[in-house]
């Protein structure tokens, strides 16, 4: 999907979602996995276990909430290091309309904001 992927291959110094970003990713999904049953465009019924990168970290996807999805253990295991095809992102965003909190942005952006960059430069390394 043009314009949504990482703008550089430089890796985010933050490897994993933790503390408040992780909580935010799991909460906006209602604690449930955002993975799909591909055939029906339905949503996985399992509890979310992990905050996962939509655009893989190894492919330059930053550790930001806009590049995150809540996944159950099995969806997390099944997902390799593939860059997601456009239809995967479209499906995810479409499903999100039914469960994201009112006013939340359902779109995936694997891009760091100025605020994200600033947080990484702060010596404490915390948001
Ligand atoms: Zn799942």
C-alpha cells in the first residue's frame, strides 16, 4: 500500500512495544486478537497476547502504535517476517471500524512522528 510503509530501512532503536504503547494497542482492540479468518474477512476470537508490528521490525517497521496490531499467540506465531500485502492492511482497517474506540484512527502507518523521534532521543528512553 503506497505511502504506508517504512520510509527508511533504518531500524527503530526500540525493538518491542512496552508500557503504555503496548497497553494502548491491546486496549483499542478490546483485548481481542485483530487477526483474520481470511476466507470470511471475519475476526479471530482469541484473546490478544502480543502487540505486534504490522510492517515487520526487521524490514524497517518502527515500534509505533500506528504500526501495531494486537495478536493472539497463534496468529503471532503464524506471521513471519513478510511485508503485509495491501489486502491484508485493507482487511485489518475494515475490521477495525467495528471495534476501535470512537475517533481512533484505524489506519496503519509504519512511520515515526516527530514526537516518536524525540522520545527516542530522550536519555530516559521512555515515553
Ligand atoms: Zn488470532
